[in-house]
């Protein structure tokens, strides 16, 4: 498997091509959209290399920021 064991949780997809992974260039991206704390939140991962990206309202955000939003919502 290409990129096995690769952890890319803070990578930016600003230069992304639709449907193509900027890390392994193999494509097969999966995106899940949701609303958290009244903000649009999206998670995208590459099926091939398992690179991951989070976006809040269209802006790239680190995973820690996403976790913080969810924890604030529960409090």
C-alpha cells in the first residue's frame, strides 16, 4: 500500500486537484461534512495513503482545533 504508516494530519490541500491526493497523487479521496458548534466542518482522507485534512468553513484547520470545538460543544 502506498504511504503505509504515513500520518499527515496537518497537511494543506490548498494546491489540491479535485479528487487527487496531494500526498500520494493516487486520488480516491473521501470527504465527510458535518456541522459542529454551528460551523461547517469537513474531514477529507485519502483511501490509498490515509493522509487526512480538516476544514472549518472552508479553511484548513488542525485536528486539535476540531477536537477543541467538539469538547466545547459538550461542556
